[in-house]
């Protein structure tokens, strides 16, 4: 495996992780509020866990772990792991686009700092 393939596996890890986060958020919103009673909460969670979309998100998490293991066979963790911060950037931007979550000045500053951190750590 060459370095380009290893970096592709890191990006696949990020992509699958972001997919899973968006799907779980989407399906949790569709399921409605968490019930108050413990028994009803258990049923609520069981229904979510059996939801095909949620199952696809769990599968994505598993596949992301495999992609990460492949990347780790070639890359230094100190170089590869900071790239996983792209997950945070994608989730903040995607949350604003897909879920109409507010994109505040502080979130924009945070995303910019994450991007700078990714650039800085990828140089070393």
C-alpha cells in the first residue's frame, strides 16, 4: 500500500464517520422526542437500533474502523489523526446545510482554527 492509498483510507474514515453522524441525527429527529419513562425509552432506542438507516450508520462506523486500520499500516498516527478533525468541520457545515442549525461566528472561528490546525499538523 502506498501513501496515497493510505491517505484515501483516512478520507474514507472521515466520510463514513460524517455519513453516520448525519444519518443518526436525521433518524433521531424523525423518531421524535425521547419518552420520559424508562421502559418507553428502551423501546424507543430499540426501534432506532432496528431502523435500516441507523443500521447503515453503524455499518459505516465499522467500515470506517477498517479503513482506519488500513491507513495505520502505512501512516504515522501523529500525521494521520489530525486529518480526522475534518469530521468536525464537515459536521458543523453539514449541520447548517442539512439540519438548519445556526452557523454562528464562534462556530466559524472554531472551524477556521480546526482548518489551521490540520494544515499545521500535516506539515510536520
